[in-house]
């Protein structure tokens, strides 16, 4: 990946709907060369997909929380993962190190919806303990991972 590819990534991260015609002059390439670069980034798996970022406020899902989860038997972790994958409001799930086994990032309409989500988790026989923290304010949010520009 060279500097032009990195520029393409940064521009597409801000507006994935930009046309190659509009993108080409920003990166100093022809339209066909720009299209080839984007296609190559996709073929190499660097760009996985073009997507949307919904407005949480307009969807009435402004409560963001992190739920730390401890499970009792690692042999049964697929039960937790199956549950997590079936819930649209569980946005991310990571296996972690430390005092807990997993961390979930969730969104909810309100605390009642969050409580329901917690009850469903706690009803799974594999879940031993949860600890929840609610986000009060978001200072930074980057929905995509971008390459460093100019080698920095």
C-alpha cells in the first residue's frame, strides 16, 4: 500500500459514496487508474465493504454501554457467542485479558432496554458475572481503522 492508496482510504472513510470522477483529482490520478486502485484495495481485502454509519439519536438508541462478562467454562463459550451474534443491539464482542473474559459494546433506547439485555445475558448458564459501565459522553469515535499518512 503506497501513499496514494492511503489517501484513497482516508477520503473513502469520510465519504464512501464519492465517485471515482470526484476522487481522481483529489489524489492526482485518472478516473480509470482510481477505479483500478479501489478495485485492488477490495481484491486484497484491505477494503472489506462500503457501509453506512446510522445516527444513533435518530434511531432512539443513544445509551451506549460496555458490559464485561465472565463465563464459567471456556468449553461453553460458543453459547455466549451465539447469543451475542443473535442480538442486533450488541455491536461488538471481544475476548479480553484481565479480570473478565469478554467485553461487549451495546446500544439501547434506555436503561430499561439495557436492563432487559443484561437479564438475557445473566440467564445464560455460561455467564457467571457481568459488570456494566454506561457511557456519559463520547469524546472520540472512529468507526474505521485507517493507515498512517506519510509514514507517520
